């Protein structure tokens, strides 16, 4: 079987929303009005922590696809001031969110036990407010939300190959600045972090053979598999991966912005930043290359996301192991593309309605598990009861 990124077609029912004249789609999607519609028409479950489980109206997969959003649309009206990554979530809310993650991932593994038949992934992408709302690639909902997705591998096998040069297929082995010029120091920095449950994988062992992705990214095996997700210490280590990435990203682009800048204020691992990064010639030399180009190339400088941009996910590899990985997200590509799956979403109500009953059945099953664990109350919509 030839390996390579795949492009699948996913039909959806057109969303009956009237966007005010003169307002861009993604400006409207960040409004309270849109979030009310998301809850009323697609909401599955909500809780006092403002975590909302919902059906993806514009889904990546019609096999299984749902998200949890930290719905701050009513409490924080400024879309640029809302929490956009895990490190900005209050601890008591994050604990509830982690339990919801654990239950949904466990459900996906139970429902799809064979790694040869289903590609399972869960995770979030950075939604940092670093570009104007109308810029290409800016997320459509500027609030922290994550994804739980299952792809049928037979559908992927039968799908056409995607263009390997598509910039949306960015990952560490192709376009990432970190991996292209600073691979060794990047790896050394992560190796300095202390883990018990996460174990760094060997090169290539985390790759999905069908797509050949991810490529060249640091990755960690979750020792203990799905049971480890019930351990609060796993989620602390999962957060450390993100915190380490944020430190690396901030240290680098602070250095790009200002020559010989000190350790960024608020760094999570200041000693490692100073001793491993700011004393490494490849790291400092790469910052100089980017800085020099920014000075002479306005378009290049404008395209840089100066604040941390990332994708972090948990997925199942071909051997059935659960893997954690994280990638720079410089373009705004979909989280599925980190695993080599390009989704072409097309409006086709008739095709969607054929698969909708089976999809909703699974979403309601996982909702029931969350309700039993006291993680929220069901929402009634035109498509399902509370």
C-alpha cells in the first residue's frame, strides 16, 4: 500500500444562519449570537463550568466528531480576551475538562478497538489572538475548544492522495522552522522535562503508515494506555508538554524580535530556557536568520505569529499505543492535517442526513456517560431530547 496524505470529502447540512451585511464569517462566529445558535441547535451537554459539548455542524468526520468549548461568550464579550489555550483555564475548570476528555477518549477506543479500522484523535489547536479577525487562517471561534474525531481507515485507504506540497499539511518534518533548523536543541529541551507516564518515542514509531504522518515531531507514548488518562498526573504531564512548547516558542520569537533578549517573563522553565536555548548556537543563529529576513521582507514579517501557535493531540498509532505530540501551527491548518488527513467539507444535506442517525446515536451514548459522571446536563435541540 502506498503511503501518503489523503483527502476525504465530508458532507454537511448547510447552517441556516444569517450573517449581518458587511460582517466577515469568522467575525460573526465569534459573537454571542452564534454561540447561542451552536448551543440551541447543536448543543449536547453543558455544565456550571461553562463547558459545552456539541455536535460539529461543519464536521471533519461523520463517523464520530464532537467538541468541547469553554464557552465564555457571555462572560467575556471581547473575543480577543477569551481563554484560548489550556494554560489559561482556571484549575477547577480544567479538572472537569480533563475528566470529560478521559471519558470521551475511552468511549472512542471502546467503540473502535481495532487500530486497523479506525484512526482516533483528540486534541486542541492554538487560538491565540495574534492576527486580525479577518486574516486568512484565523480560527472561526476564538474560544478554547478541542476535538474528538474518528476516521474510518477504509475510507482513508480509498481516498485520493492529497497534494503533499499543500501548505496546510505543515508539520515538523516539512515546514516547521523548529524542526528544520533546530531539531537537536528542540529535542534536548523537551528531554530536560521530567515525566513518569509519558515516554519519548523513537523516530518513526509514532507515524501512521497509511498517511506517513506525523513527520519529524517530538512524540511521547502514554505508558498504561487509556487507563493512564484516569490518572490526574497524566494531565499534569500533558500540560507540561504544552508549557515546554510555549517556552520554546516565546524564547525563540522574543529572540527574533530583540537581539540577545533575556529569558521571557513568566517562563515555565526559566533555567532550561537559559541553559539549553539561549546558550545554543543553532537556536541563536536561527533567530538571526528570521530577524534579518523580517527587516527586509515586509510580507514575511507580517505572516509571523509572534505569540505561541500550536497543535497538541492524543492519537492512536498503528500498534494501538496512545501517542501525544505537539506541533508549531504557523498557518492555521486543521488539527487532522497533522496526521496527514485533509478534509474537504461540502454542503450536501441529503448525503449528511443518511449518516446523521448513526452519528447522533454515538454522540448521545457518550453524552449519557458524561451525565452519569456528574459532568453536566443534557441539552434539548430540534434533533434530540435532553
